[in-house]
């Protein structure tokens, strides 16, 4: 890995612009894996994915393959997916259930808390320093793991902020996700969309709360929705799919009113584009279930929140109103894996989950008519930044017009405040002492 000094890194980020090398230099990507994804709290998975002892999922934290597993005592552990013998990846499946983990190379076995269970031909180790109780021979635990209302985050750093402090004001968006369930719990349901993007991970993160792009990038899907909307009989309600697609075509004044809010750790959220409320029987049945468990006043307070994307920098984003989560797994300087997960609200009518699936298929699936527009734009940015021309990327829009608050800063929706905020956090991670 090429060495880039602290001073050189600081020169790459200015208050209103960033150097293009942050998107195209492999040496910078290597440093990000160590200093950003190796230090921040990274989303690993949801507790509903491992409901029973022995249930596990595999994931990536930066470049580190890990296993999230529920142990026999009910505790959730996040283990490095590495054998204590030759270092082979132990768990090869994305998910499953196991009484123990067995390495495919020499058959070393491990308990679901990572401790060594057994090795073949144990007599061969007699008289050596080998000891099954020595954690050096185990599947090591990730230094820090915390679970907030079912969302499991881990950090490869053995010190730093606790999870709640790290999430800051964005924590309220996770509360919003969970509080929308009449029984106060979520569960991941269905499969996962996985999209391999030919672009740097930061391009995707910046786009999530970029409210200047929808009416341009998604022009074709907006027009298609409007055409379909004109065919709806007068007095008939517009189908949800048309509302979702046409919502991207609102005027700039609409996006400005939505607003964006950021906090110092790189997180941000924007206002809601489409109201999840309606007068259809399914929603009214859902409201009745909420009021039964929470009361009318508490239900109204929960449903009054309407946010679209909330970014938990640097690893994931949620859409609470439609129970979606997108998880970012950087693979290379110009390759990013994005996972799209759907949640079910426990205690809500099943038809509510069908709306979640509708939204996911219309907007976030690889075969939707929205996602490909974004992917094309991301790829063009990645290609363009690798060519000759200006060395700088502009983040000037609405610079100096931010509205500082208590623990957070806000701006009109079309401001590039979220992008500038992400790079301030990026620079702190990249230049911080170990």
C-alpha cells in the first residue's frame, strides 16, 4: 500500500470541494479499509436473522470476513471468519444453522462462541505449546459488538465511542423503524437484493441524500408514471407505484422544503418524499393495531415522523417509512456491493409487508426502472473522474448557509451539506492517530 501522509490527506478535502483521487486512488481505498471501516461502527446484521442458537450469517467489515452467530446461551457474537490453524475461511455459506463450525481444510472445530472445540489427532500436539483453551487458536471475536433494538453493529477497533454516541441524532431513525411495529419489533423477511456497482462506495453514499438528482436522473420513470397516472379514472386514487415513481419529478422547491439534517459523525437524513399514510383499509387496520398497543397519542407521534433516507456513515442507510435497509460493502476502489433488505413490522397486517415488497421492487431492485438510472450515473462519475480534466469535485451548493442546532446541523434539501459532512468525517477517520 502506498503511504499517504496526514498532510497530503488534509489537502484532498477542502470546505467546498474534494480531490478526485479520493474516488480513484487504490492506495486511498486501502487506507479507508483500515482507518474508516476498521475504526467506525459497521452494521453487520439484524438479530432476527439469527433467532435460534446456532443460526448464523456471514458478512464483511471492510475487508474482514466475519460470522454473526447466536450462541447456546442466546448471546450474539461476531467472529472473524478465520481458522486458528492455517487461517482458512471457516464458514462458506451466507447463512445457516450449525451446532459447531468445522474448517474444511484440517477439520478443526469451533463452538459458536468461537472457542476451539476439537482438533483431529490430538496426540500429535502433546509436548507442544498448543492449548485448546488458548484464545490464540480460536475463531477470534471482533473487538466490540453492540445491539441497538435488534440492529447489530461491530467495530474492529478495541476503543472508541460507544454505539449510541456514534449514531448521535441519527439514532432516532432506528427508533422510528422499530416504533412503527405494533409489537415493537422488526424482523428481516424475504431474500436480499445484491447489486454490484461499478463505482466507488462514497459515490453511492453521497447520492442517498442528494436531492438535486431525482428529477434529472429519473426523468424517464417519472414520465412513465405520469402517463399511467393520466389513465386512472377521475376520482379514483392513484396507485402507490405511480405515487412512488412520480414523486421523483417534483419541482426543486419541493426538494428544498424537505430539508436535510446531519451530525458530526457523517450521518444524515432527509424528509419524506411520499407520505406512507393513506385511507385504504390496510393502513386503517394497521393504525388500529398501533393504537391498541401504543394508544392514540403515542401512535400519532410515531406516524407523524416522515423521513426518506437516513445514512449511518459509513455502512448503511434505512428508509423507515417503507421498512428498507441498504448495506454498503466496499470491494475495490471502483466496485461496491449494495445489499437491500426488507423488514416486516411485527403485529402489522401482512398487506403492510406487501407494500414494503412493492416499494423494494419498484425502487431498489436491480430490475426496477429506478435503480438502473442511478447505476448509470454512478458509473459515469467513476469513469469521468479517472480521466484528464479538473482535479476537483465541487461541493459548493449552499455552502455557508447551514443552520447549526443542538448536536446537529440542517439545511434546505438541495444543499450539498450531507456530502461536505461525510468528507469532514472521512478526513477525521483518515488522519486520526491509531
